[in-house]
């Protein structure tokens, strides 16, 4: 909008036009008087003629400048809106806003609006068409620009938002298809907030102002303002401001003046998200006096000597002042100030579904962000055909409230108490198509039961429905549908369930075109089923997450550890500590994926003799029941993460509490708080004040003279257990974070009062340090327990970095001192302890020292210290880290699954070898076989009975140093032997496969090189001879995998090679003359699977997120894309996804008991903080691409999946980089 000046001034009272004013409600114009050269001001008053509260056409602005050498009166009438030039850069993305305008003072200039689009295409032939918009197109480059002749711009004066409507299509000449795009009907996410009233006011005379945009984005668009005071075309240095800073309706007005010299804070009307910069506009002559010193004050208090204020230091309402003076030469001080104003809430809204029909409820999803953390209110107004729906006030408009061809609009208003933001969305209701509906489909079914229900075609608009027959597109094994009646039946069996419940999905469709199919879900429940067996490595996540107790009430003590994969138990079997239990699923209840496992505690809270287990994982706290060890309760902490847990009756009321010290971010600093939870429902009963120095470890004990327990933190805080009051705050931390931050309590001197043990030993009664300990290195380990004798006095167990023994500090009654008198041995050559704990490991009523060093050791005093127990090396992640796996069926009365595992974290002498792990399906206990002979990492192992003696052999292929070595493992004698060796042109080979290539009834071994003119090999393992050695490709390429199957049913298996460009088949009817055939449909993949269906074999080429299918005649049957519920977001959290974010890992063709085939794949999510990773196993119907079921999130990256039938039940064995799974 331009304000036209009707000026009346005498010649000797004229002003030098050096200034420009951005209008506000009560503006002040600063100028220089021509005659005296003095600085003067003029105050403006506003006459709102139409009393609408908005400066608009017809209003008057009066300036009184009579203090400048006489009198000056200006009356400015608002006559015309000043047009702007807008640009929209859009191609399925955010819009950007551009504007360039120049206007003379005292005149009105209309600048035509234009719509522009900037896009990047691979070819210059790209054509963009906009509906009802004239388009001029420039070709020949990657950047084209389109200008629209007319664009309707609607301005909402209350909210300063603009709305645009257009839609169109983009056609690329290089593609055989076109796709549409739609700009949001109203730009709600990035609404243009720009001045609509009285923004630019120019003085009389030749002065000019120039405003131009820069940057991208609309909501926070910045512009450059420059002033030409005398109209000669020379503009001042441009100052960057935001349109929002110019909007009188959103925040405090913005004044900009061109002043010869001074100090400024930019922006002068900032919000909490803005960086404040002190701008020096002091004249050059004065500048010669030297450099400036800056001081920054916040609410009149000095903060820093700087000229920059960062957003995280500001709060709404703060007043910041900058002062500047020269280092020498003058006493003058320049100053400037700025207040932090309200930042209006940001709003993003979307309607769902995208194209609603008469059967759909219309739902608006709203995301509100208020940078000031103000409480906001959200109001909804629904309209149908511009009529308000008075009784609907929420986010959903029911389907019954609209009809076909209706226009539905919703207005969402967000109010933070100071500013309101409005969003409007509109959609059209279309005719609902006929669809399949289920009449009586149950939501759940018990495993083993039969379920039946009907499906039929219905039309929500009550139009006539066609007669049709039905088909089942996909469903669980055994589900069927009667074609004519639509009767669906299924017996809920033959499912490899990972837990007591599993959701299975199905889809029914009609033969009649135009009928929407129906997807349904059934929850299969088997209350008697245990969750999957999981075996992993024993690694403690941090100190004090190792404990010894009889958790299951069987009279024997177990070792409970909190590993990187969650809680796990190890039991002594008379010869070794074996893992008897590990919780199989991630315990982070928000994302369902493993993040940081922080803390562990346990106690029998219900008196049944079995301990409940409490865990902390990232921001969640969970309780596992003591019987089945399932998650009974979980809560998410809003503002903390428990780093240590303890269970104790701290208030003495007869029931225990769960106590945690949590990592909390407050006041731009990490600190901690103590929380007390109810152990039953995990309700927060009390929380301490936040403190930056409270530490991250706690201990519970009676450290004073009263009867109540106290909560002690490693930072030196002691809280009373009854009142939760702070009893003592030590001047020094009990345990320093830089060393080990581990805190313990114990009665060292036998006086009935516990001492505090950290870096030193402290007396809480006397509030003093009592004894020093030689804790001076980060790798120090400390534990407390009565391990020497049975006198009731606790000893301090200490391990120093690089020491080969433990030091046990004992209280000397005669000396009244703590002395280091005992050295306890450690197993040699094992490295230092990763954790130490005192506990009754052998259940004899006396405590021993339990040490974890990659394996468990028990040190007892009899009376001298000696190693009573030691286990085999258990590795950082046990035997499964980084391994490649296969399975074989157990054949004895106790079925077992045989895995092969390669572990690069095993002791050095075995770091690149292969070994076997036999996992019992009944007990879950694992036994380990001999190491392989290879000194190079194996690529994989395959199970095959090549001699047909009913004993499964394991064959491994190793490619290294340009040699292909085949090794065989005989589980009956636990021995590896060399089968064959080949010279290679490369050191990279595929996973092995097996098939009967020569037709003698024995499976032969298949393997291929991957690069550099790769060869494929067929080896007769039974007779020990090479059947085929041939080029795998006829040109350069990469071999991803090899498989074998009798595609032409002639009794001889063909060799199928998956390449980076598709599938190549090597027909091996004769070793001397192999025949090549290649599929014509190109598709990349990393493995190939053969499915022998009724119509003949099918080839499945499995890629990272898609599966392509061919029949035996190499006709392409189709490709489907796999989808999942996860994806990687920029913040590394997990949210809704597209299939491209799903990385396919392990896979398996699973054949159910009735012969139906499913493709099982494992999607790998990502690495998370703490080095954790996770996967899911998903079952797909390959013909339709339908997802039938998926597993819970599993630890690690899946390496292989295999299925078998045990006692009539479908069982899956899954091997991951973090452990092995076996469903039950």
C-alpha cells in the first residue's frame, strides 16, 4: 500500500529527504532539518475513517513536525494498495516467495503480480502446463521459468496470509507416463505473512525505497530494505528484515530509519528463534579512534562482552541492551535495545483422505508449534457448501454430515493468547465406488480355532451393485473363499508366532471391475505360547548393571546383566555359565526399536518368590513380571531418561518403591533429577529439583542415625527416604563423572550405619570424607559387599586400570582404619573387568565377587581368595556378531537348530573362523561346536545332506587371497574338513547354494565369483569332483547370488545367477557346453529364489525393496514393492515411510504345511545412538504383493531366516548380527 503525501511546506522549511519509515500504529519519523542540521522527529497520528481497526483506503495519517525550525504539517491519505511481485517455485515441494518493488514517494505505482515456477529436469523437453493460466516457456536449459498473466491473491487482513489455487501436470518427454501435482489449496504450512496495511511510508521529495526478497520459504521470508534519500539512485546498505517484522497484526511494529551514526540491534522486534546482531553504524571519522568494545545486558543484568546474542539465550519478554564504546580515545557510549516479542504459533494442517467419498469421515490433522512454548487453543469450524456445521467442533466431520458433490471446508484457528493463526482447507466429496464389506468378520481368533465369515459387495450411495464372484488375493496359509457366495473360512494354525499374539492380514476382491477390494486383519491369540527364544552376547551396558540373585525362586543364584540387547540371565550348569534367558524384543516403548539401554533393577514386589525386573531404555521405564517376564507396565518420561535404577522401601511403609536418577535437559544444560515411582503402575510419586551437579548414579542405604533409608547420588546429594527432603549436599561429588560416576553404600566399620563409597569413602553423619581410595583413572571399577568372612562388615573391592588383580579394602578394628590388605586374583590374559558386583553366586549364604571380563568369574574367600568358577569367553556380543547363518533340522528326540556363526570379536586366534551353535528348541540352551579350519572370514554356510546318510552336513565357502575354499562340517563328529579349493580371479564369492546339477540324486554345491568376468562353479560334493566351471556372464557385470532348480523338468537342475542387471540362467545339461539365457525384463536384485508352484517353477529376484517374478519361460509375471512401517527421518527418529527407506536383508521362501509359499524378508532399519540396530521379519504373498504378517522389532540385522515344522507347529529360526531367534 502506498501512502500519498499532501505536503504543505515553505521553501525555507523544507526537509532533506534522507529517511524512510516503515509505518506502524503510532509511528515516529526521524529526520534532519535542512537549515539547522539538527535532528528532529515528527509524530504521526492515524484517523481510522471506517473504524475497522485496519489502516486501509481512505484513512488519514497526520505528521506534526513543528519542532523543526518552525512548523511542518503533513497529511497522508491512504488511496491505493501497492502491488508486489510474487514468485512461486514449486514442484512437489515447498513454495518460495520472491518480490521486487521500487516506488517513488508521493506517487502510487501498481506492480503487476506474477506467478512463477522454477524447476529442474533431466531433459530440456520437459513441458509444464498450468490449468487456466497462460504460460510462456523457455527451453534449452535445466532451469525454466513460467510467468502467469493473471493470479488471484486473496488477503486475510486478520492473519496476513495469502491463498493461491492452481493445479496441473508435468510431462517429461523421456518418460512414457505423466504425473500430476497439486499446490496446497491454501499455503498453510508456509503461509506468506507479509504487510497488508500501511507498510511503506515515504517522505515528500525525491526519496525512494527499495524492497527485495532473498532466501527461500514463505513463512519466514526475509527482505532487503534500502533507502535512496535524495532520489539519485544511490541506495544505502540494504538491511535484512522479515516480512513478519513488518506486519502490524502479528507483533510489535518495526521502525527502520536511515540515521548517520549509531548502534542498532537487528532485528529490533525479534522473537525467541532469532539471532540478535549488534550493528555498528558509527561514522568513519569516529571509527578512526579504534576498535569497539561491546557489552550485552539482559533485563539490566550484564551477560557477556559480545555483539551476538544466540536464540537459545532468549525468552519472550526479555529486554536486551547492547552498549558499545571505543577502547580508547572517548568516553562516549552508544546503546541500543530490543525486546523479545511473541512468536505466533506455526500451524500445518492436512485433510484425510485425499479424495473423500460419501462413506468417508473427513479428518483434519493439525500440527502446531509454538516457539515460545505458550499454551495454545485450537478451534475448528466446518462448513458444507459454505453452511456452518454448528454441532461439529472437533477434528472430524462424520460421513453422515456430507453428501455426494458437497464442498467441505474446515477452518482451524490456533490462538496463543497474543496472536491467532488461521488455516483453511477445502475438499470435494465424490461418489463412493462399490466395495467389498465383511458382514461378521471377528477381530480376533484363538490359535487352532476355525473362523468363518461372509463378504459381499455394497455401495455406500445405495446405487445398484453388480453381481460378481469373489477371490482371495492373499491371506494366511489355509485361508480360502467360496467364489460364488463370498464365504471366507480359515483355521488359525501353521503360523510361526514370535509372541502370544500376531496380526494376520487378508484381502478379498471381486471379479467385477470397479469394486474396491477389502483388506482385513485378524489377531491370532495363543495364551499358552511363549515368546521367541533369543540368545545373545553378555555385555553390560554400564557399571552396576550386573547383579546376582535367585530371581526365579529355584534355590540357585543367577547372574542378571543388562546387555546392549536388553536384560539377560546366565546360570551355572556345573561347568559353565550359560545364558538361560534373554528378553527378545526392544524395550523402548515409543519407537519399538532399541536405542540406549540405561539401567536395570529387580525385586520380588508381589511376594511370589520371583523377581520383577525393571528397565530403563532411552526415555521409557518398563516392568517385566516375575513369572513369564513379559512387559507388564511401561511409561514414557516426558523430560528425562533414567540412568540408574534401585528398588527399596525408602519410606518405611512396608512396600518398595522404584527410584531413578534421570538425565534431564534444562536451562540449556544437562543435569539430573531423582524420581520415585510406584513399582506397580510406575506412577511418579516424587521428583527432586533439577541440578546440574547431582550425578547419574544412585545408591540406597541407611547413611545416618535414623531408622529411615536415604537416597544418595553420585554428585553428593543425600535425600531422606521418609520426607524426600535434602539432608546433605556435599561440597565435592562422591563419584566424579570423568572417572566412573558409580556410587555404593555399605557398613564398612560395622556400626550399623552405611558409609558412602565412590571415589573415596564418605561419612554422611559427620558430613565428611572418611577414607581416601586410589581412584584416579576412568577405567577404575568399584564394588561393595561383605565378601571376607561373615562379620557383617562390607569391604570395598577395587580394580585399577591395567591391574592383574583386585584390591579388597578391609576395615581394621584395632586401627580403626580401612586398609588394602588383600589381593584377589583375576583369570590371566583376559583384560580388565567390565563390571564387578558382590553377591551370593553359589547360594551358600555368603557373598562372592562376580566379575565380567567378556566371561564370568566367581572369586570366593575360603578363607583366602580364589577363583571358584569361570566360564568360557562370551564375547562382546557372544558368538553371533557379524555372522552369516544357516540352519539344519534336529533329528533326535530333542529337536535342535544348528547355526553357523562367524565372529570377528572373538579372541584373536579364532577371530576369522566359523563355528556352529546348536540351540535346543525345548530348553533354549546353546552348545557350541568346533572351529572351522579357514583363516579367512566365511561368506556363508549351507546345510545339505550331500551323501544322503540322513545326517545334515554344513558346507562353508570362503573367498580370500584369490582362492575359493570349500569346507564341510560333520555335526556327528564335530569336525571340519577341506572339500575343494579353486583359484579365483577375485577374492569375492557369493553365498553357496545347492541343487542336483548332474541328476544323480545327490545335491551339488553351487557358488560363483562376484566380479571381474566372474565364473560359476558346480561341485559334486559326494564324488569330490568339479561338474562345471564356466563364465557366469557373457559380458562384464556383477553376480549377486546363485541358485539351482530344475526349471524344464528334465531331471537336471539349471544354475540360476542373479546379476546386477537381471537374471541369467546357465543351463548345465552338459559341463562342456553350457547354454546361457537371460531374462529380457531388466531388474536389479541381490538374490534369486525358485518357487515350484502348480503352474511350473517361478523365479523371484529379490531386491532391496522390490521383488520381480518370472516363469520358467522367462516371461515377466510382475513386480511388487515392499512397504513397511519404518523409515529414517532426518532426526533419526522413526515415522511414516515410503518403501525406499526399507533396506532388505535376510529372506526365505517359507512353505506352509499345506504347500503354500510365502516370501519372508527382513527389513533392516538403521543404526541408532549406542550402536544398536533392529529389523522386522515380514511375510509377503508374492503374486499380489500383500503383506500377511510381520514380526515385532528384533535386535540386530537379520542374516538368515529358515522355517521348519516341530511337533506340527511352524517354527522360524532367525539369525541376526545381535543374536539368534527361535519361535516356539
